[in-house]
C-alpha cells in the first residue's frame, strides 16, 4: 500500500511510503527547514514529490497527517491539506501524534537504552513532550509544560536542544545526536506503518492543540467617570 | 491546457473571517452557496476570536466542500478552476482556506486563482438573478463595503484589473463599532441586528454623537482634498457612547437605551452615506454597489437609497446572503478573471492579510 504522509507540527514535510506486510520503505520525501512558511511550500512540495515519483493520487491507499502538538496555524496547514487531499482523492485518512516521529528516529538508531522523552518547541518558554519506553511505546503525553516539569530521562528532539543546559541541570540528559531533530513525515509514516503491521489502529485527524485560544471573556466595562 | 471558457465552472472558498464558505458558479450562474459560520462560538467574547475562527474553519471546510459539490450536482473533475480568498483577512483563518484550495488544485490539476476578498464583494453583484441580473457591471461603478472587518469606498473601473481604494476606516470597522456599542448597552452579539432592532424604537436625534473625520481639516475641499476626505473613524464614536452611558449612570438616571442606539446608528450611517455619495460625485461614479454584512442594516439601506437617489446615483444591493461573506462571491470574481484570460496564481502564493484592492487576483 502506498501512503502519503504530511506533517507540519514544526517544519513542513511530506513523504511517500510503501507499506508491506513485513516492512515499510520511504520512496520519496519533501521537507523544509522553515517553520513559518507552511502554506506556501507544502502544496508545491507534495505535487513535485508525487510527480517525481510518478505516483498519481489515485494509487494511494492512505493519507496520513501529523496531528501535533505544534504551533496552531502551521499545524492546521498540514491537517487541512491532508483532509482535503483525502476528500478529493476519496482515500482513507488517519492521524498520528507528531512526536512519535522523533521517537521512531531514536529507536531506529538504536539510541534508546531506557525510557526517554521527546520534546519539541511549544514557544512561550514551554515544550511539547511525551514519554516513551525503550522500545518506542508511548507511556504518557503529549503534554505542554515548562521545561522544568520534564522527567529526569534522556530528552530527544529540537525542544531538548533549545533548553539543553536547563534540562541537564535538572538531571535529564540531552544526547547531541537528536538535539535538533524535528518530526518528519517520513519517520511519522514509518511509525504509523509499524502500528498498522502490529494490528494497531490509528487515530483520526483531529488536531492536538493542548492549549485553548488565549481569548478572555471580557469583564465589566472600565469606566472613565 | 485550459482555454478561457465562455462560462467557466468555478468553485470558490472563503475563510477570511468567521464564515467558511464554498460556492460554485458557472460563469455568472450561481449553482450553490454553502456557508458555515462559527459566530455562535464568538458570542461570549463579543467579537470574532481569530484562533477560534481558525479552528472552526479546519473542521468546516471539507464538509462544506462536500455539501457544495452535492448541491450543485458537479464533481471535482467537472471544474474549470478553483478559487480562494487570499486576503485581506485574519492570517490563521485565511491559511485554512488557502491550504484546502491548494490541496484541491494538487489533487485535481485544476488552475487555482487567489482572489481579493473585498473585490469579490463587488463581483458577486454580477451573478444572474442578482441586482444586475447577468448584465455587465456598469461603467463608473463604485462600491461601499461595510462589515465587521471592513469599511471601504472603492472605485471599480474594471472588475478584474482596475480597482482603486478611495477611502477606508483608519481604526475600527463600522460593524466592530456596532459590536462594541452593543456590549456597552448590554445588547447581544452580533451588535448590528440588535442595535438596528432597538433603534427603530428610539429617537435618532436624541443625542448628537460625533461624525468621525468630518472636520474641515480632514475633509479639505474638492480642489484640495484633506488627508481623510473619504476615510472613516469609529473609535471616537464608540468612546462617546461609553461616556454618554456613564453620565446617565453617574446621575442615577436610567439609560435611554433605544435613543442611544438610534443616535449611534444615525451617526454611523450618516457619515458612511455622506462620504460615499461625496466620493461618487467627485469621482464621477454613477452606480454604487453596497456590500458586507452591515448592508443588511435597515437604516443604512434606507439612507443610502435616499441619498444616492437625490444625487442621481444608481444603488445596487445584492441579497443579504450574498452581502455577507460567502464562497460564491469568490467563485463569481474568479470566473470573471478566467473569462478575461487572467493567469492562475499557481501553488506557491502566501495569504496576504492586507492584500490591497489594486491586487484583484494574485
């Protein structure tokens, strides 16, 4: 089965995967390092990737989207794109928690020797994070908190790199190899394909915002008299 | 290769504020106009909250697409073009519509047009059965757009490539002022309908509220126009209403809510119509199209009709469902761009939150 995966929880990326009964492989990828131009680059990137791979949408078996957590506007651009592509091509759609992509990278590299944490930048001096067992099974999360609330475990992902000194001072370690790693569609797709191979089910495409909008219900009117 | 068609089948997506709209037209024929609004979710805040609107767009856009295609009885393959509002509007809200439209373009290979929201409010007047009923837009056309996000006077020399901004609000939009005054008076959101209803029972001359930017230093003369001859300001008016209400309260008197509402509404509508008619006269505009959500306001319609008639100007008012934000207007303007041989935007454009009216399509 061919899978198109999109993730815009941090960078914008897309990947085309072939998932079989025993393994999955990445056939093509698109990614940008920029975290603020998703609406511009994502659609042209997907079109070019599929054209170059010679795969028309009709041949896809599944559209996958990262559902965050991630900065809201960027996150929505990927989900809106995936939902609309799935609608237009009449393909099944599913969602994957974006931090699972980095966990997949860590486990695939053999770098997970104990429980570990994956963290990305949530801005506002906070991190999005989740805790995983050494085999990559998620144990808790996703959460959004200050870095001070992370457990004293190895912390991977670009969020770890941002707060490396603080995390190390509070007993976590920040391995250099994954200190700048962002969730990518390719890793997210491999992670999801493994779930499917294991007979697991994927989530729907609902975004994991983890925060409400900042809007406050207005209080009583201020008086000048 | 898509050759310019006599009556192109165009799907338009609108998501610049709190309405998720999908409309489909064939040339000037309206096939469907699906609108889903998040207005209810904004009521407790007394105004549109961009993040809440953006979240609602994400969940509404695919169901709206599905419904519009079903209602119109067309498939994506049938379309000649896809269109989307690229601006002006709220950044996060525009982004959802733009991403959905780009995805449709990727999936179908159809050309994508990035359309100006304000000019689309004018383009909707061209639809069959509308105020112009399929005839061409008049020469010497102007537009008065009044909504929760906009208050503008435009000159439309050519709908697809020659539109000019004559005047605009320098602070709040008129509809925004209605919402804020409604809160001051303890009325419901949105403020426009609430104030319009109550104003019918009040005396519009009870209180003389200020008409913003009407002093000579702002207006100048026809020969030497001042810096804000055709511009609006509603921020001071809103404050004047608040002070007025506080004075009644300080004196321990009941606030004459209907009189305040009527007098506020008169101040807004008086200055809007006076400046619009002045702009028409001084720019040789002989037809004026009214658009935006506040075009549903009964006093604005009445005074605009009275003053344009007195000045010999034709007033064009689309039906309310086409005055408020909708996808049909985006499709209608895009169809004009397609018929005029305009180039599609491609997939690489960014939404432009302050897209000027001189940029009809990107």
